[in-house]
C-alpha cells in the first residue's frame, strides 16, 4: 500500500500557507585522547542559531491552508476530561508546537513537526491521538492508534506522559518494547488496547507471532523519526506503516530532519501541515553551550571534579566499557555514580534511572542510549566527556537539560587533538559555544559546572537488579568499590587519559551499541 502524495518543497524554516507564525582521550574515547510541555524558544545565551542545519531537507508546503494556531487549550475541540487533566497539572497555555499543530491534527490532518527534545512534542501528538480515539473500543490484538519510537526509554516516557490523559478518557495503553517479557506484552494486547506505544523491532515480533495486527490503526505517530532512521529501523518502520488502515492519519515529529526522514514524509504523509519550533531545533534561550579545552593528563581529574558537583549531571561517553570503568573510579573517589548503556537489561536501566531521579545517584554515566527519551526534572547540566561525532547526537544529548522552559548548560570536554573536529561539528549545528581553557580546581571550571574536589571516601550504590543465570546470581560491578586511586597527575597515561596500568589490565574498549529495542 502506498499512501503517498508528493508536495512542492520550500525552505525548512517555512510554515504552511495560511498558518499563523508562533512565537517564538579518556574512558573508551573514540578519538584516542515530570513536565513534558516544552520550552518557549527565542534567542540563545552562549549560542547562535542558524537558519537551518546542514543536510536537512526543505519542509513540504501544504496545498491546503492550515488552521491558525491557538492561544489557549480551551479553544480546541477536545474532550473536557483532557482539559481537566491539563488544568490539574498546572498547564495554562500551549507551547508553540502544540499551538500550531493541535488544531490541524484534531481535524484529522497529517502533521510534520520539528522541535528539539523538550519542546512539547509528546503532548502535541498525544492530545490529538487520545481526543480522536476517545469513545472507541479496540478489539483484542487490534489497536486503534500507534506511536512508534526508537528507544525503550522514550517509549516509557511517552507512556508515562500520556497515561493520565488516557485514563481520563478511558482508553487503554500498551507499551511494547524489547528487553521485557514478550509474553506479558502479548497478554496486554490480547486483552485489548486502544493506543500502543512501541519500538519497531518488538512490534514486528508481536505481529509475526499473531499477537497484534495493524489494520485497525487509524492514527499513527512517528516520534524521533530521525533517530529511527539513523539506527537502521527505516525498513521496519516502512513495513509497519504499510500495514495500517487505508487513509490513516500520520504525524511525524522529530528534532532534526534529514534525507532519510524525507523518504518517510514523501511516502506516507498526505499534504501535511508543517511546523518548526525554531530553525536550528537545537539551542534555545534557556541553554548555554560551553567547550572546555583540557589537557590529556588532566582530563580524568577534571571529570571527577565535575561529577562531584552539588546536583545531578548526565555525562556522555562513547563506550560501554568506558562507562563502567569510569563509574568504578568515581565510586572509589566518593561520587555517587552509575552507568546507563545498552549492556544493561531493561529492568536495570529503569532502576538506575529511578535512582538518578531520586538522588541516590548523582552522576549518570551514559552512552548514546540515553541521548533521547530521558526526562529528569531539574537537570541543569549535561557533559560530553567524549565529543559526539554527529551534530544530531550533540543536540539530542544536550536536550536532556533546559527542558520545559528551565535553564541548563551543555559542556563538552575537548582535548587538543579534538578541537578542529569539534569546531566543525558546532558549525554544522549552527551553535557558537563559549570556549574556555580549564583544569581541575580552576575557578572557571567551578563557575561553569559547579565542580568541586572529590571527597575521596568510597561510596557504594545498591545494584539496580540482580539477574540470575544458569551459573547463579550475577553481581553488579557497582556493588563493591575498589580502593581509591588518584585522578589526574602524571600517572594518568598521557595520551588517552586512562588511569595508569588500567588500560593494560583490561581488554580494548568496544563501541557502544544502540540496543534500544
């Protein structure tokens, strides 16, 4: 089935005709050396927003004038029960992407929306899905609406955000992701669920088992479509979209748009209403961007000082092994740290996130598995320990902070050999960061990140989940801390920043994999 129509194209920061404009190396280094309603973008501190990101395609021009944006949720034709939930949650006015897209999505139009993570996309599509599905009852194994997402964490976030609204209009939701019991998910679908939030791989598995069929789906949402394309899910997504009901309403939301997403737009969106929250979709007025130039011998000490700050921080690193080693070192030096990566089971990842949210863990060391789909209230600092190689990874990592209109800082540690590549990537992302040379103990480092000297008193974090295998219970590497060893100094291995002797004792780090389904 091909539900596509072609549309003329224009610049990526244009709106549909008639639309009202809204206001708006160290541990495994590759180089060797709850509110979900978004933020109101304008000019940025410590950043410059360009007119478009390099490599993005021009957004389609709708041939049918779109409905104007609204200023309040009360102007929308939605069930009163949904409006009541918004009121209870203290939400008084829609954010730009919600104001622009909801009048059209509620009317059944296809929607193409671009906005950075935290800009309110979940509620933008969620209210439309639930309002248009309210009053209907799904048959067993035949959902009425489908939300496809790239990662397990994002699936859970979407489910958590929409569940109060779904309960208000008596709709059943099911979350279908890998890493969890497929049998239990099949039972949920067999009982009937009107709205399914799923990762493509697990949903395909359930369809092949006969536990789900999509011919009754009348509304489909692709959330973070660019990451689904980047992770290689495009063939699966295409196969799933071909199975939904003829004339299905399709909404596609993404923080960045590139040629891979263009293929989905051209094939499955019919005369879509288009909206972009801001041209760069990356830097907003509440976010500061800093590049901290560090020396190889001092990088580990700098990391430890930042991780010892008063308050939570997410630190991104390239490899799973690097994340685990760094956590061991931080625990031994008094930092409440834990790792989040694709080598952990889904229950472990869920428990680690909960520990981070409640303060049991203050430094979350994560690979790109956490770059999207994680929301933590009040998180004001994200640190790239290893500079991302792609500007989209940078934008999505940074999107963990400055959410829902709050302020936040994105810091990237850069070794001398990485400076030129980092400058190119920032130019591609249309961001001009504040660049500072720092070392452990600097006042500037403390001012930008809140860095402090580690206590050096080892701490122990309860293992997230004890999993059993045929050989008996497996223990987490976080259960015990090694004797503290110093960060930095002349014995940190100069070229890579890895602690002296550690590299020789351990196998070479392997690249992190996006085992997100």
